[in-house]
């Protein structure tokens, strides 16, 4: 029976915090606003941008939040154009090896569920040479923001996998709450942007590094 292993991207597969922080701070500065704290910005990673800015600037009118979204997108794209997607968002140690091992494991399919745009995800996966490893990729352009289960439900439908044979892997509570809403198992990772203690109530396991994660996924009965 085929299983589906779905990965979040930012904070799970790649460490994009530097470019996210820089782009968000630049957008706020361009509009004459004080930027939120590092902790606040990293705390919204994974949400769709409109939801992220609602949380970061709830006192601002919708028009200003829309301009902040646009400013963030421009700053992020400028960084990517100057430095390359892979350079700004390097893979965490061991990520490539685990992905390649899983992709070559019989009856295993890989997926992505991310708050990134389709364009942003495609460029990132292409730059890292990972595009061909994923059977399904779900992005913010096509779905409600996490933790709504739409991304996972669509990935299941596209691959023909059942919830009982699917696992969501992520670094934020949004990822793990999405997994619960979709009826799939969840693994948290402790190297991302939400603290492990916040993830623990929502996850079957918390992986310490990619070696630990690879072992979890290779152990029958420990993860879907």
C-alpha cells in the first residue's frame, strides 16, 4: 500500500529565516512602520501572507496590510534575483539525503504543503535540484491558509493515498494542526521556527534532526 510523506518547506526543509526577516523588515520600513520582533515574524512562517500580516499588523487597515504584503513579495523576489533561491534558503543538514532515500523507497510518495507561492516553490525546488522527487506540491495560491486541511486533502486526492497512510512533517503548530484536521499523522521537527514544546501536543513524534527523522520514517509502525 502506498504511503505519502508530506513536508512543509520553510523551517522544515530549508532555513529561510534570514531572507524572511529581511524582506518583512524592509516592507515595514518602506511604509514608515516599526517592524515586528524577530520572534513575531518567525512565529507566522507557514501562514499565507494575508493571514501573516493580519497577525503582525492587526492595528493597520486592510489597505495597509495589502501594501505590506506587496512590499514583502517585492523584497523577497529582489533577494532571490540577486542571490538565488537556494543561497537564501539552504537545505538543513541531512535533508537532501532523507528526501532522496524516501523517494527511492518502494511504495512511498513525497509531497509538499507550504505557505509559499507556486512561483516561489518552483524556483526553490529547481535551484536545489529537488523538483523531480515530489509527486504532489500544494501552495498558498490554491488553498486557504494553514491550518485549514485543504492542502493535505488535495495531496491525498492527487496521489490516491488514504489518510491512514499519510504523514505531515513540519516545524510549526500550523502544520501539525493542519495534519490533525486532515486526519493524518504528524511529526514535528525541533530545528524550525516554533518551539518543540509548542509542537509536542500536536505531534506523534518530535524529530531532533534529519537523521532522527529518517529513522522514524524507516521504522514500520512508528510513522505512516
